[in-house]
C-alpha cells in the first residue's frame, strides 16, 4: 500500500479554489450582468447632478419682455427664451434692444411672421381678434413652412445666429387641416407647443412638440408646484408667458413671476434653468448617449 504525503489535502484545496476562480471569471467575461454597468450610464442625466430642467419662455415680442421679464431674470443671473413674430411692433421699433437682449445670453426664437392661428376652435369658439387672412384654416403646409423660413432669415439679421427654435402660435400645428410638424423639423432644432403639463419621459419626447404651461393669472406658488412635479419625475417644466406685469391680455403679475424666479435661483443645485435652445441641445445629446 502506497502512503500519500500529509500535504496532499492542502494541495487539493488550492487546486479547487483556483478552479472556482477561473470558472467565475469565464462566466463574467461571457455574459456581463447589469451590475457591470453603473446606474448613471443607463438613465437620463441633467447637468451638474440636477434633478430637473426648467425653461422660461415668453411669447409675442412685447416691450414688457425687454423692460420687465428680462431684467427680473438678469437680477438673479437667469436667462429666458423670447419668441417674437416678424410683425412685432416692439421688434421693429426697438431692434437694438432685442439685439442686446441676445448679447446678454437670452434666446430669440421664431414665432412666425404674422402669428397665424386656428380661427374657429373645435368647440365652435371663434377667435374674433384674428384676421381671416391669418387663420390657419386658410393656410397650406407649404405656406406656413415658407413663412417660417423667412422669419428665420429676419431673426438671423437681428442676432446673427443660424440655428433657431420655434414656438407654435396659439400652440396650433395644423394648416388647412393638415399637420405641419414634420414639414418644419428641418427648420428648427426644437419646437414648443402647449398642453399645460410637464414632460412625461425625456427618452420618448418629440423635441418638435415639447409641452408647456401657458400661464395666465396664476400665483407664484402654483408655478413652483409645477416645477416640483418635474423635479419629482426627473424631467422638465416649460413655462409659456405672454405679459408679465401687464402689456398683454394673457398676463401674470410681476410678483408671481419674481416669486418663481426666486425659487429657481434658490434651488440651482437641483434645478437647471436654461434657455429652451440650451436645454433641448442637452436633451438631444443625452438621448444620443443613451442610444435613443
């Protein structure tokens, strides 16, 4: 009978442990699990660890935007997006002021030439203030696309910028009963509509139909609650202002406007406030990173 060395059990144990280690490494190399990917690599991320984004947008190119809204924003070093139609009296009379507004970091966006809208609403209500020649019922898709191209040229003459975002006039996107959304995609990096809700999912958002809340006679607290909804969802909240402190029939008090701005300024660590163009540039970049 052959006598085995006393050290043999120890040697066998070493070989067994080496076998287990090799086996585990092979399995890991063949099929890496989800744990191999960091959480942040699979989720939509806002800059600097922010939980949500906010865009403050202002329609119709009125004097109050230059004299009230923009100064309120600049007081706390925030910037907004201002959508002026080519027929804006303020744009014609104060073009240098609008040019200076862009030089200070605000965005000047396209709001058409003549501000066409649907004149007769689905519920039968008629927008009496709208002249019939500017009713979308009388437009074609090609006609509104041509108008928006010319408006882009006009605005580039003001601020020198070749890229533009668009705010649908009256949040309407039908011309002669047909959607013109696809027709204008090549003209704009993004477009804002209405809807009165936050963005539900950044991954599936149509960047040429971004929802916004058209605020009229609402409190600062109500607007802050809207921001908190976006923060809870990890998405974005877009505000559509017209008049701030007067100057428009669709108005928000200056006090309410300033209350919202103060909240955004106090919570910069978790809420990113940028122009619509800036935020949508980031959205496109993130979606490309995530493969959407």
